[in-house]
C-alpha cells in the first residue's frame, strides 16, 4: 500500500513463474529501491511507540525494515561475514533479528516493539532450553528489550527478503595511485579572489 503500483515490479518474483534476471528485472529492482528511498515512503519517527521490525536472512546476507504505524522509518542490509556463512538457517534468522535490534537500539530500547520473522520456530526461541553458546548470547541481548517475536510468512515479507538477498559490491583495494599537484594553486586562488573583489566586478554582480 505504501508503494504506488507495488505489484508491477514484484510480478516477476511470483510463485510458479520461471525467474530470469535480465534488463527488465534489474530495472524493476532499481525502481523499487528508488521508491523505498523517496520522500512519500520514508518517514520520521513519531513518538516512541508502535515500532515494528521485519527481519529476514538468506545465504547472501541479512535484511531488516523498521516501521511505525504502517510507515517505513528506515531499512538496512548487509552481506554475511565469512564465519556467518557456516551458520545453520535458524542462527541466520536469529542473527537477522539481533542485527536489527542492535542497529536500531536508539529507537527500540525501553519501548515495546514487535519483531516479525519468516522463520516460525523463532517465535519460541525465548522459551527454549537447549541453546548453543551463540544463541545464549543473543537471547541475553534480546532479554534487554521488550520485544515480541512473531511469525510472518516469507511471501508477505518481500522487502526484508529482497534486502537480505541484495548483493553488495566488494570494495576495490587500491595498491597505488598517482596524484599530480598544482604548485601555484594558492596564487591562483588569491588572484581569483582579488579579481572578484574589484569594484567593477562587485558592481556587475
């Protein structure tokens, strides 16, 4: 509802349709990113209540969206770190929740919020007894927040899902570069300033 003509760019991802990433699909994805960044979509927080977080994880990365009263406040994504590529899907999905909670701590700490995930078993993670050390650390962090984790079907969690699958370009490592300097740069600046302050130029302005 928040994005005008939302179904159009999402049609190629519908179930039971063969999916090929081409120029048309890339254009639709770029349009979706522009729409999500446009002024009618992103809103400023209004008070400290009614925050909702949508999280998702994939084999590529983590994605999350922060909303308040059906309005998008912000969204975030990042690629998996090297050690995270070995996580089981349960830990990846929980990691997406922790990623969002940590990132938006300044919004969520001290207020009640709802966190949606498409991994159903996470609804009961706070009550589970058998946890590995990583999960225990994350649960201890989550216990500092008044958040309720709810299940949200993946097909309805399209934005967080898309963000988690986004491929980030690797930064280019610069080994060496050449830089030329202008030795008389300061003199040229002073000359330009002097010319600008001449009476005839000031009157011309």
